[in-house]
C-alpha cells in the first residue's frame, strides 16, 4: 500500500476501493478506527510558472500574464451516483491560461479597471486515457471595476463580474451525472470611509438580486448586504 492521506467515508462500501499501491480496483477497503472504510489519497504536488509584461503610459497601464501549473495527483470530488460523491486523485492535470488587465485613471476622482482571464483546465481522471476539461472550469472570467473617489477618505467601487458556463463533471457534458452550469453576471457595490484610525465599509453583493448557481441544485441567496470596521493601531 502506498503512502497517502486517510479519508473516512460513510459510503465506502458502495464506492469500492482503489489500492493505489498495486493499482487493483475492487479490493476490500481497510477499516478505520471508527469502523468505516478508509480511502487513501496521495497529496498533490505541482510546479507553477508565470511570465508577463506591463506597459505604462501617463495614466494608463496594461498588463498581460501567462500562467501554468503542472499538477500531479490533483484531488477532485467526483460524483459516482445520484447521491454519492468520492474524493479521488486525478493522475495528472494541467492548468494554464492568460490574464489581461487594463487600468485607466481619468482624474483624481474617477478610475476604472478591466480584467479578463482565459482558463484551460485539463486532466486525466480515472476512466480516461486522454486529457479532458475538468469540472467547474469556466474558460472566460471578466471583472470590470469603476471607482469614484469624491474625497480622499471616501471611495465607492462598482464591480461587474462575469463567469462563463462550465460543467459539474469532467469532459464538459460527455459523462454521466454531468450538468451544465450556466454563465452569469453580477453587479456588486462597496462603499468605504476612513476616519483617523477607523476604516468602515458597507457592501451590497448581487445588487439586481439575480438568481444563479455555482453548483447545480444549490442556488445562491441573491442580494446580500455586508459591512465592517477595521481599527488601525
């Protein structure tokens, strides 16, 4: 048996057991101290790289960055039946993409920023002999921020965020229990004020009260409010 992390699962008898040391499937899993089966996961290891450049001209700036991560034994939660999920190791994975950012300052009161990320997230989960797109991997993400600074102590950020469609399973809809999660766009506001040693803020997330999903079957709450105070010593 190879070394790994012990994951206790109440549904182990249903899922079966992978002997990572010998590569045999279907062997009886060893029982943990609780009497429940123990699944062993190998820890993730990764090499990450990034390279980019920045260009500045007066009040404008542009930044481009390429990023890549080569991951071995990526840990992923996989759905094996309608109500059963299992943590597994993905043999190899490659996460890479490009991030572009444009910043522009109109004057001392107004500025804005546009950020775009393209993501390619591929791996070879059990049952595949080639790289496929992994679950919850939106290819396109966009953030636009418009900032108003009427005074040095007061700031209002208006943020629009777009997240592209993705699937809750591997191989983008070509497997069982594989549902599409639709793209969504959200508008958030945040007002902050600084007075002496106090920073206060108040925010509204999802201003338009849009109903959207991060995972199928679990709708997010819609419009929410938040606030807080930070004390500087």
